[in-house]
C-alpha cells in the first residue's frame, strides 16, 4: 500500500504548478492533502479511479484537508469531535477493515506563540482521538503536524528554539503522541539522516540552501512497525513550500 501526504499551500495555486502531474507520477493508493484552502464547489477535480473526501474550514481561503482514495472506506469522520476545535477543517479519518487512516493539518502556534493554547488543546484532543481509534484497530496518521521534533529535524535548531514549530511545549506534545503508541516512520528507518526536510520558508533562498524543517509526517501504530517498507521525502517535487512525503506499508 502506497500513501502520499502533501501540504499544497492552496490547491488551486498548486494546480497551476503541476499538481496533477505529481499526482499521476506518485501513483498512490491514498493521496492526502493539507492546507487545501478550498470551500465546497470552488474546484472541480477529475481524478478517475479515486473517491474524494474533503473537510473545509468555515473561514474562506484557509486551512482544509482532503483524501483521495482508491477504495471506499467503511466510515468517514471529520474533526476531533470538539466543536470549538473543528471549525478549521483540520482532520479526516477513513476507516478500513484493517486500519484507520487519518490526515491532519495541525494548527500553527504562530509568531510569538500567540496561538499556543489552541495548538496544545488541539494536540491533546487529536492524541485522545487517535488513542481511541487505536483501541479498535491500527492507525496510520499523516500530515503537516507543524513541529520539528528533534534538533536533527531542522537546519538551524539554535536560533529557532522557542519559535513556533520548535517550542519546548510543541516538541513535548509530539513526544506524548509518540509515547501513546505511535512510530515516526521516517525516523524509524533513518534515525541519523540529516538534511531531510519537508518545508522551507519562501524567504532567504531557504529551499535552494536546504535550510528547512521536517514537519510533515507519517506515523503508524507501533503494531505496524514490522509492516513499514519505505518512507520517503520527495524534496525534488515543487509546487508548494512543502514537498510531498510518502509511506509504503504492507497492510
């Protein structure tokens, strides 16, 4: 089973930068998107052979997630189930006979950590939701989780310590998610690999200089560790300030 996750930073913009070519090239069983920035009816997307699942933010041009799947799910859930957290279209969960698939666009704590309380409330609800699902069957989680977990996960950890995405609070929250029974698939396969990033600022020639952050993930329930076949970061694919990440799983 081949899965792709990509923060497209606005799907309509990404469509003008080769999204469909990338979609066909990567040829995934599941193609998960974050930051679609779409309302229902704003884009007609023809993807033969795929079912489409969308979760849009109430605010126009903001946030949003999608999953394109080759096989119909048993069930679809949108959000973490808390009204105050579920207005931004940040989570889609598909249930299949052997697993759940969740794609998530985690809230950004923003400059000065002005949204850190909302972010940590989301993290807690998200962790509890995944733990509940994992009590029934294994879970595959992907998306822009908006945190570089360890110093190896960003080019310049020193100057960024305490900034959004590399604050102690967010890193600890991510540690708690892993401790709840999840494996970071890329680090599981490549524990020492440096220079592996999935997001680069549009400023300061960051991508050209590979001054990036690894904030896009595939996590799996620990029970699926032995099923991990490959974890990829497609840093040579453009179209967004993020690149796609992938997972091959024997399920």
